[in-house]
C-alpha cells in the first residue's frame, strides 16, 4: 500500500513539472515574438522615424513627445501635423485636418483625430502643450 501512494505522488509531481515547463515555454515564446509588452516612443528620433515610415514625404521639423511615450505630435515644414498613438503593441499615425475636439488642460493636450475609430488621446506635453494648441488652431485656417 505505501508503494502505491509514492507512485501516485511521483505521477502528480511529474504532471506538475510538465505543466510548469509548458507555461515557461509559452512565456518565453510570447516574449520572443514580442506579444504583449508595453511599447513606448523613447525619443524624438524614434517619433520622427515612425512618422517618416507612416507617410512618405513627411519630414518632421518639430516633435511634441508625450512624457510617458504613448504618443506624439509632429509638425512638418508644410505645417501639416501628424498624431502618432499606440494601438495595441504597435503605433498608428494620422494627419490631422483640424483642431475640433482638441483641448488643453494645463500640461495635458487632448487631441481628437476626427475619426471615430482612431479616437482621441491625452498627451502630457508639459510646457509644450500650449505651443501645440496654437499649431493645431492653425490647421484648416
């Protein structure tokens, strides 16, 4: 009888070890293919690269980077303004055509894209928030 309990305990321990190994494998696999995570725009240069990749011919001359790195506003030499925001584990970009729905709240700028599916985003731009409000007001003028 005592031998049977040991065999059952060994079987249970083996099943537990296999289950843990499978979980660890899945976590490593998810990290390897970059599932999940917390993507951020780490620098103005990275924001510029994202903008230039999103729209050929868009060469930013000014960047307003959110302090948390969740989005950015970029202005090119023609006065066009691009909004980049996080969408899942990627970033998406849109050219803004107006300032309707955008508003300032101290150092935070709430920017509405004008597209329902793209939505709006609150960017912490610090002291630059007021400058970007004036840039947005010039759109469509």
